[in-house]
C-alpha cells in the first residue's frame, strides 16, 4: 500500500477539435458550454471532487480562454456584488473553489501520448490521473474514485473500460482482458482503433486513466501510430510488457462531448438534472416532441 493517495491530475486540452468545426475555428472545443458551464469546468470539478488537488491542463498558447476561465475576475465580482446578483456570483465562486489550475503548453498537438509526455517535468516520479477534457463523467466521481482506490491497492496503472457495440469499437482503444474481481480486469493487450474483426473485445478504453510514472518511459519508446499521432494506447501497450495494467469496468454516466450527438445528449441530461431549469426544460422537450408529432 502506498503511504499517500495520488493528488495529481493532468487534463489534456491542446487538441484542434476538428470534429466540432466551425464552432472550434477560434474557440476551444473544451470551452463549449454544456448548459452554462464549459465542458472543461465539469472535468476540473470531477478531479477536484475526487481529491486531486494538483491539477494541470495541457493547452496551447492560442487557447487563451481556457486560462481566462480559471483566472480570478475581481472587477466582475465587485460589479455583481454591488448589483446584488448572488446567483451569478455563485457560479464564479464555484470556479474559485476549484483552486488554482496549472497550465502546461503542448504547442504542436501530436497526439494524446505526446500531450501527456509534456506533463513529465511537472508530475515527476509520481503517479497521476489523466482526465480527457472532452469526456464528461456525470457519476458523482464514482468511476475515478474506484480507479484511484485500485491504483492505491495495486500500485499499478488503471484504465476506464466500457462495453460498446461491435460497430463502435473502431472509434476506441480495445483491450484483451481477464476478470480479476467483479468490475476489475487485468489488461493483457490493447489495440488503437481496430476494425471490428481485429478488435480483441468490445471493451473500449475511455478518457480516465491513473498512470504510474512508468508511462513516461513507455511513451518515449513508442513510435507514431494511427493518424500519424503519438497514441497513448500504443504507449500503454508498451507499458503492459513491464508492469501490470488494470481496467475498471463501468456502464453509465459518460458523455463524449467531442461528438455532436453526445454533446446534445449531455446538454439534455444535465439540463434535466438542474433544479433551476429541469422541470421547465422537461415540459419544453415534451411540448416540442408532441408538436412535431414525434411522441
Ligand atoms: P481528441 O482526439 O478527442 O481531440 O482528444 P481533438 O484532436 O481536439 O479532436 P478532433 O478529433 O480534432 O475533433 C481528446 C482530448 O485530448 C486533447 C484534446 O484537446 C481533447 O480534449 N488532445 C488531443 C491534446 O491535448 N493533445 C493532442 O495532441 C491531442
């Protein structure tokens, strides 16, 4: 058992966001709002709520709005205070409560493996969690907490796994794994974006990881892969040769907000969950569907 629990989180957000063009032409994908908070804020909040107090976002110098979102705004706070706009102030305070966020630049987005490699000087010889900024988990931190627990018990890298239909596996990394206890697999093999015929299983890797620092050497040994990018999946494949790698299987609460349909699904679900909007929004949805003859 390790003495201390992992406190470091790395959130890669330096990508080009091409699937969301033209919205992402001059605006980071990670800043697109889900209701009234940008996607990145949900992810930073998840890390914070799971006890990860040392949070780094991997960004690019052009993505200035990411840094702006986590910077203090004393003049705006003073104005809203003067105007007595408590509800709006609460949203700003919520960001301040997340604590300071560190920024690391990946000037040329050459893939997730490369993005994570840029965090090496910051995390050093310590384990760390990685949360992809376009994968939202609305599960009260259950998945990441379980992954951190498994990491602490086994001192090993832990991946998040979800079962997907045959025709979707080619969008993910796919693993060959054996069950070691309910909901926990040991991963023996991993392939990035396989064709359904070549996929080792329907278990897909999604955007939560807890890595041992051994991942940095593995990334260093990895060559460019699918799409000419330095794939973290390939580096995990290298890591498996020298260290055990585990996977926590989960089934719900995930939204891939880098994808248009899932972005809309996240917006609907999160809006329905909101006390201030949910009831009225539910009514609006029902009325709209009825008017269009869809229900
Ligand atoms: P994605 O592959 O989903 O993001 O990476 P992308 O490349 O920006 O999107 P598309 O495919 O062009 O639409 C998952 C996360 O990893 C970050 C992205 O910003 C995103 O939040 N990422 C990706 C990096 O930080 N660096 C990279 O080199 C690639």
